[in-house]
């Protein structure tokens, strides 16, 4: 059976177009995913997108807090994107976690850390169990003696969401 030239041309064109469209689609998706992975990698471990010494210092202090709480509350991941967000497992509940989180946070604020933090407790399935806020103003009030330890911890506990 012999095909006409126009029929072959139409068949090849359709096949070529489909192959090209598929290649472009796959390339586009791969490019998007690659850019997403790069952006996530830049933000993992504390990159907030700025390239100056202050940001390096903030990342170093965030890493110091991660190290301080990791023994008691196993940190699974963290990022510093304007706000410091450590994620952890092994929570013993808000009341028991707050002294660990609050003390470590006050320590890095005392060294110049100036970002809000939102430690996030994850359950066994990796879902959010709860979050609390840690504010530099609260840590400074505690460090300056304006707030007692109990007042500082209570403020953190009240921020649970």
C-alpha cells in the first residue's frame, strides 16, 4: 500500500508537532520544578535572599538555636525567610516545649538576632500539631528584667495557634 506525499507529510507533521509539544511541555515543567528546587534550596537553612553580612549573622544565630533545641526537640527542617521557622518533632506539649524554645530564642536575641520566630511542632505524620510565636520584643523584655520567666513563657504559650 502506497501513501500519497501529502498524506505522509500530514502524518509526519502531526507526529512532529506532537513530539515537539511534548518536549516543550516536559521541558517547561522540568524547568519550573528545577527553579522551585533551587528556590527551596536557597531558603533552606536560612537564606532570606539577601547577600550581606547581616544575613549571614542571622543564619548563624538561627543555626545556633536549632542546635540548642535539637537535643530535646528533634529539628527536622528550618528556614529563615524574613521569619525564622524551625520545624520539630518529639514535642511534649506546648507547656513543656516553651521553656526550651523560649530560652534558646532569648539567647540568640541577646546576641543580636532580630527576626520573629515561629517554631512548629509536627506530629508523627509530619502534620502541624501546633505553632507558637517568639517575638524579639518579648525576649528583650525578659532579658532586660522587665518580664519574669513566667511572664515570658506565658506570652509564648498564649501565642499558640
